[in-house]
C-alpha cells in the first residue's frame, strides 16, 4: 500500500450563513415592493451601501429601488392619462408587471442570482 492511498481531499469550506441571510433579505427587498412601494429597498440600500461584504444585498436593493422609482413614474403618467381612459389600462399593466417581476426577482435573489428588471431606469448607480 502506498502513502497516496491514505490522502483524502479536504472537505469544501462551509457556506457562509451570512450569504444565505443576504439572499433571503434580498428576496424580501424585492417582494416588499409589491406592498410597501420603495420604502424597504431604500432603507436596506442606505443601511448597507458602505459595507463591501454586503455587495450582493446592496446591488439588489438598488435594483429594486430603481424599479420602484420607474413604476412610480409609470403610475404618475397613467394617472394623468386617466382623463382619456387609457390611464387605467396603463396603471393596471404596471401593477401586474410589479407583481410578476417582483416575484421573479425575489426567486432569483433567493438563489443568489443577481436579477435585472427588464425595464427599469437606473437612476441610482
């Protein structure tokens, strides 16, 4: 028997619990936009923007915040256009897009994948 038979490969390093917590919090940030508008993404971004170890959470908070700002603009335009009746359709489409895209973003963030909304004006970089 040779000396090489007793060599075992080291186990992989344990996954950081902080990364799992960041994924869960990023998911909640995306989903909170459905009910609480831009408040939660703004708070999470402001609290974590200067912490390099929270880069994923900061990135996803900015993305959710930018999306909610974009939706706010769409809601304002829809409200103005309610005078000619197309505004109700615009606001309904924006509301459905908010729900669907926020759920997709939350699921991606929970898996640890950075999600980019398809139509968000990125004002906060």
